[in-house]
């Protein structure tokens, strides 16, 4: 969906952002009628308090938003976006003592608060428009908002309308928009071209599996993004219960997120050579579905014993990662809605990531903190390597015991990246379980903004 800031040359009304510690001084400085109105409204500057100030004709002439305390603001993000739904139509601008980082978060949050998924039902977006605050990079903020909207749209679309073919169409449309080159390997051609595990996972579906490949940029360091594109996951023959299948339209959230990130990178014209790989499949139940105890060949030459057909995401990612690794790019990043263990460990709000490179990990953590995209570093814990070694094959896709599920999945994937100097894996959730400021319930990107912020430190841009 298109986003825009208000025309900077047009009149606008202020949104005063007032910290709790400054509320008394703010009230004292107001005209007597405004002070009386604010006092009667109980305004104290508490985080999220909103008060509209009437003008001479009774219509809102300004708004006041409580900014709370630093400790209160730590318990959430995009606090300024809360005001958007309460403002009437028109242009608005921010007033208050926010630093540049806070202003950029407020501006992005304002834009994202206008996001609506309206493909199947009309949904009116807020009509209050924000003037871009002075000193922020408006082009960057708009690119981030539009990339996030792409991610949300892809995840929110039900699997009936977002199968491997539809995901391919969205992928090709993204490439065409930015003049990127693409290649698609479909169906039995996957076997001929050396992607046996992508084919195996997707072969039971009437919608053929495929590998999507995008290249963009002619100079700079090399970055390859790999996103899990399981458009629906029944669990295969190890079928999921209904309670676990309800959100499986979002199992392509890794693909959606790397596509959103790729859009941000291309829209901003970053000086790098970008490659995006998406194995797009549906894990279905059928007479030709792969089975527990099957042993699969992989592009890397490693054999994999299948101990649960519901651990299919790592299989398709493995073939794509092996392809990525053959070019030895400066950095490979994989993103996937991979394990329930990650949700148990950190919940839906944090995106756990795995990385052996301390400098890269530090850059990601710092970037996430700056752009309100929280991350948590998890370990590639070497002693658990034996857990993914079944004895009759090189690797086990689903170790028994139920322990350290996200870590063992990450260790599994790392076995397929042996030539490239730096590798990061994100085990994301991709879903907002309840509405929060700038994040309505539904599909959501995780990690993309942090990666974008960290790129200058991770790569020599």
C-alpha cells in the first residue's frame, strides 16, 4: 500500500508530546482555557494519555500525547502511533523534545498505523497525515514502511490465494519493479538441477514446488537472503492438529520478510550485490508425500533422516542455503518461521537470531535497539551437534527429546553453509497476536529493519 507524509508547505496542527516529568511545566505554560481543559481531562503526561484541545470554533486545534517516563516507554514501542486513530482528518506535526531516533520511530509508527489489509473487506485507514519531522531521512522511512507493508500483505493472504505460484508472482513483480533479474526452477526440474529436498517436501501438493532466485545490483559487497516459503504446512504425514494448523498460512513469513527487506534495499539503492532465494512449497498430505524414516539426499551431498515430516522448513532451506554458499557471498542471512521452540523461549515479540561472528551479532543487536525491531542472540551451541546426528544418515531433521529445538534447527542449517565467511539465521514468528501501536493483529515483519540498520557495519558499504 502507498504511504506518504503530509505536504510540508500546508498548514498543520501540533501534537504536543509531553513526558510525565514535564507535564506540570507544560500545563503552567498553557493559556488558562487550555490548562483548565487539560486539568479537567486528568492529563498528567502518563504514557499513552491523549487529549484533544478545542479551538475557538470547538473543533480540535491541537493534541497532547503523554510520553510517560523512560521506564514506561521501555515496556513497548511505537508509542506515538497510538495517537493516530484519535486524530481527525488533516495535517499534523510533532512538537516536543524527541531526539532523532525517537522522531524516526514516531514517523515510521505513524505510517504503519495507517496499514490496513483490505483485500477481502474494506477497511478505512486513519486520515490524519503527519508532516515529516525535520532532520529525518524521509525516503528511508517511506521505503521501510512500504517494505513492511509488502511483508504484511504476503503473510496475511490466506493459502488459497498465496500458494507457491502466487508467491512466485509476487516475487517476479518485485523484481520487475526494481529491474532485478530472476530465475525460477519448478517441479521436476528441481531434481534435474540439484534441489532434491525442495522437491521432496513439495511434491505431494497439486501446486508444484519451486525455487525463486532474484539478483540485483552491480557493485559492492555480496549479500544473499534466503527465506522459507512454505505457503501452507499441514505437517505432512505427521499431520498437525487443528489447533496448530490455524496459522500456517504464515509459514512463508521468512520469504515474506526477506522480500520486504529486499524491497527496502532496492528502493534505497544501496551499493551492494543482492541475491534473494525463496524455496516455495506447500507441505501437503498425499500418496506421494515423504515419510518418517525416509533418508533424503541434499544439494550439499549430506544425507538427512526424516524423523518428523513437520520439520520440513529446514529441509527446503538447506538446499537453498547450499546454493547460496556455492558463491561464497560476504554475508548469508536466512529467515524462517521455523520452530515453536523459539516462541516458547522468547515469545512473539522478540526475533531470535544465531550468528558465530561477534561483530555481526553486535551490529544486529545495536541496529534492532535503534529502530524498534527487538532481537535476541541465541547460541550455535556446539555440544548439541550430536543431537542432529542420527547414526544412519549425516543429519536428523527432528531430534527426539524435545530439548533445544530452535538451537538444533539452527545447527542443522549451519551444516549447509561451509564456504561463506558470515552466516546469520533468524527464527522469527511473523505474526502479531494482538493489536499494538503500529502493529495490527496479523502478519508482521521481524528483523528486517534491524538488518537494514546493521548493514553498514556488517558489510563494507
